[in-house]
């Protein structure tokens, strides 16, 4: 692995992402974090500026996602970095899961070095959890946890399933929170290293049932936009072409061949 986990698309381009707000997704139920990132990228026309090391992710490549009015050519990779100087946000889109047993390694060798080197001022981690496992929430709820909440929850036993301690049903846990817990603990433990300013960490959790989660992603994006207090109103969230045809949006096939193979 290279000395830096971040590779810019154009080394000559100067993007000063320091002091910007970083938004990073987990891979979790309904893919709400990834769908939320999609909406941010395409609604605000974020610029793809580079890639992170994907050694610890499943191999992945696909055509570039785009909106219907602006087709693009090229390849999307497993984990990409986008930036908006106008909004002062840096966004990570992770399109491939972490290889089992490498969660801690990925966090320690890829994400934390990127976060500390870029000197981000705020880090928002997007997560989603099964609403059926938590008694005090309803499906569709979106809750925010700040650094004080996370520290008070005892980072060694941090569970991002519940909005209040003790309301997770006995015997049930959420493996999706392992990544988030590891990342939060690592960022907090590195706060103040080499005289750096502390990073303010927040976790935004969507409580959902898995299925057609497009609306849940819009709720998550709207909540994040509200929290960031950006002076750029959103009339509607722009969806990329990758969303077309999912969850029954495609027209019903009317021939045998289309019914079998379409």
C-alpha cells in the first residue's frame, strides 16, 4: 500500500479540503448511507477529486453513475472522494463492502490516515439500523449522535442501535455498527495528536426496515442538509440513473422473453 491512502485524480489540481466537513457512509441495512451520498453528489454536482485505497474492499468497478440529463463515460471505483468548495464539504462514496475480518485494518490504515492528514474539522458518519431491533424508535426515524453522546455511551461498548441505553432487545445486536464504532473510537483516540485540533464527530442513524428505501435516503439527506445548515435550499433531490428500475420502478415486461430475461 502507498504511503498515502488517498490518490487524487489530477495531481496538478489544487483542492484544499482541510477544515471542510467530511461525510462518510457505513455499509448498512438498506444501503441508506450510500443512497444518501448519491443524492448529495448529484443534487449539488459534487466534483470527484480522487480515490481511497480499496485493498481491503471487495473488488469493484462499474460505469460512472450520472443523471439522465448529463451522461458520463468512464469507470466508478470501490471508494471515491468528492468535494464542493461552495458547500465546504468532502464526501466519500463507498460502493463495495469491506472484506470480512478487515474492518479494523481498513479503518486504521485507510480512513483514519486520510481523516487526520486532511485535518477535517467535522466528520459525519452515516449509518442505518434495523428499526425492528429497537423498541423506542419507529421505522423512518433519523437520529443524530454527537461526540459527547458517543463518549458518554462508553466507546468500549458503544452500540449505535439505540437512541437511549438499554432499549435494544435482549440477545440481538447490529453487526453494521462495528465499523461505525471502530471508526468513532479511532478518530476520538487520535484527537489532539501532533497538536492537531480535535475533530468533532457526529453519527446520523436512520432506523428502517429493508425494502424500498429510496424515501428513507431522501429523509436522511434532508436531515443532514438541515443539520449542516447550508444556505442552498433543495427543491427536490436529484436521483442518478442507477436508481432507475429498482424496487419495481421498471415497466412490467409484456412478452415471454422479457418476462424471463428482462
